[in-house]
């Protein structure tokens, strides 16, 4: 799955071509999970040469899922907005002693576009 993300990111059009109205996108991620070890918050700043690819693998090594923010960012762009936020649940499954179980990780995200 991580290899698929690398391949798709490599062939994605650039942020500058897909969303020329954005000078940059700032993505802030905070994770929530009932387990004892929740991943640390993350912040990324994407500039025009970056890939316009918004599916991010689950940070748990034993999970095969991801978080896809494509729809949220596209809606923000179409509406002419400069920010969006929300939450998405991981789409994957984690390895456990007797097989696999749904991943309970939730991503709370905030995206802020700079237009100048």
C-alpha cells in the first residue's frame, strides 16, 4: 500500500497546475485513538512544485489503510474557500494476534491555503 502511494504521488500533477490559485497549502494533522500510543501531530506545507496528491498512509506500521483528503481539498477549491477542516477515519485494518481488526485511528485535519 505504501508503494502504491509512492507511485501515485510520483505521477500526480503538481499543486501549481492543479490549483493555481493556491500559493501553498498548510496541512495540520491530529490523531485520535483509544489505544495507548497515539501518533504525534503533524504539520506539512505544500508549495506549487509539490504533487497534488492528498491520500496519506496511516502512520501505524501494521495498518494497510489511509486517509484521503482529496474530496475536502477539491470542495474547498471549487467553493473558493481558503480553509477547510474535518475528520476522517482510517480505511484500513491492523494486524492483531488472531488476524486483522479495523483500525480505530481518526485524523482531525485542518487545511489552510495561502493565495498570495
